[in-house]
């Protein structure tokens, strides 16, 4: 899907890529409305996800310029150079965003989980549904002081959290 980048005129390419990096770093991604004439919604979403993943991979694996060019072998050379310039100029910022992202769920914070399973009993109707909920209490350290954070979630939310934690763990292992 990275070939979709070639639809961006070269004079707009750097600005677009830097906005994608902004999104990777926790700020806002580029506005689709600014590029609606270039891609469909599906193409847009795929391109943003592909580029975000590409930037995280290049920085996380400390890829050389040759490795980046290999990853982008489907692109025309001017667009490859644009990507390389963007990544190299913002490499440290991307790396810090990756570290911050994995720091959010660090192993020191995860070791103190308290798990409690209960049934929702807030009303007669809800009680009759027998909806299992999980009360998760996290002991999060802020400025060296532990602070309990309690989250109540259903089975789908628990699955999403578990998937996110597994993904964060993989990224953390790649950075080591």
C-alpha cells in the first residue's frame, strides 16, 4: 500500500509525511479532507496505517538507509528520498514516542495487578443478564508514589486490553 504515496505531488510529500510522523508521535495525523482528491477512505486509512507502521519499524529496528530503500523498493526514487529525509530528520522524536508508548505499560506497573471477577448487579434487569465484568486495579507509580487505578471492563474490553498489552510487550522486546 505504500505505493499510494506516489499520488502525493513531490512538493506536498514532505509536509504530508511530517504530519504522519506527528500522528505517530501522539499529535494529530493529517486531515483526510486535505487529501480527499487523492485517495478513497479505505486507501487513506491503509496508507496512514502502512506509513505509521513503516516509521515505527524503521526507527525501532534502527534500519540503515539501504534497508529503508529495500523496504520502499516499490516507490519511485524521489518519494523514497522524501521518506528517508523525513525519517532521519525526526528519528529521535519517533524513538522517544515509541519509548513513551511502551513505558505506558511497563512491566514494573504490570506486576501489581489485582484481579476480581464479579457480576453486574446495579439493577434488576442488568442482574438478570449475568454480564461478567472484571474489576482491574492497577497500582501505577506517579513520581515514585503508587496510585491505584480501577477499571471495570467486559469480556470484549478485556480481550482488547490483553491484545494491546501483548503488542506493547513485543515492541518493548524489539527495543531492547
